[in-house]
């Protein structure tokens, strides 16, 4: 019984020591976002935040991050019909700009190259919470043709969502590669959305928002 207790304590100490290894990383970078399936153009946003990493073994680790991200995309020359079938429409450039708090959890695999050079491959889910919408529309021209005689891209909606942030929040799947050199890190990350995003208020359009990030960081151990 005593041997089992001592073995349990020893294993717990080893696990605690392993999880104590790692450190913090301050990150900043750019984000290229696009809506899947609607022909949007990528636009440049930004990302910044802090991460915490725990080394489980020489080859594997876990990481947690808290990021503030601006995801932007552009729909150019999109025709938008009024809600009522017999009404006319308009053409707009739509600039989507949604700000998120992201909380990624990732499992990492380490590929050491040299003592001060390390490659990391990682994958994992992330929770993103929409906290601000800075989207806008630029009117281009009027369309004097009702819906029954013209195929519009989108339709205006008279329904105002009382909780728009909720419709833009959800889960993503992340994957990427990071290169650590001394105290610095460079990271390329792809994120694929699992949820629809209400692109802009008053327009009936919900799309999945994917993005690519390039981050640089400073590691603090």
C-alpha cells in the first residue's frame, strides 16, 4: 500500500514538473479572412494576444491562448433586393469588419532542429466570441427592376437581431506551424469555421468565415 502511494506521489510530481515546463508568448500579426462560398475578397485584419504553453514531453505539449482578432472581408458590387418581392433594389460594396475574442486550445508536436531552433506542428479547437461589429456598406447605384424580374445576390431583412454577437460567435478548428528561434517565434495558422456568421445587419446572409494568420511572438519562460 505504501509503495503504491509513493509511486502515485512520484508520478504526480513528474506530471507537475512536466506541466510546469513551457512558458508564455506575446503574439501580434496579420489576419486574412474570407467568407466561404459567396465570392468575397480577402482583406487584411490584425491579431494580438498572449499564450501559455505546457510541455508534456520532449515531443508534445498543450497550449492555451487569449487573442483579440479583427476579421475583415469585402463583397464588391453585390446586388441587394428589398424584402418585399415587388420592390426594387440597390448595389453595394459590403465591408465586413468583425472583432473577436478568440480562445484557442491546441495540441503541439515538437521537431527539434538545433538547440535554439524548434519547429512546432499543432491542431485544436478554438472558441470565438464576437464583441464588436464595424462593418459598413457603400452604395453604388439603384436597380429599377423588382425581384420577380431580376436575380439579386442578397435580400434586405426588416428583422433586427437583438443578439447579433451571438449569431457571429462559435467554434473553429485551427492548424498550423510555428518556428521558434531563441526567444522569438514565427507562426502560420489556418482556421476553418464550424459556424455561420451573420455578415452584416439587415441583410439575410449567413456564411462561414475562414482565415489565415501570420504571427510573430516573443517567448517568456
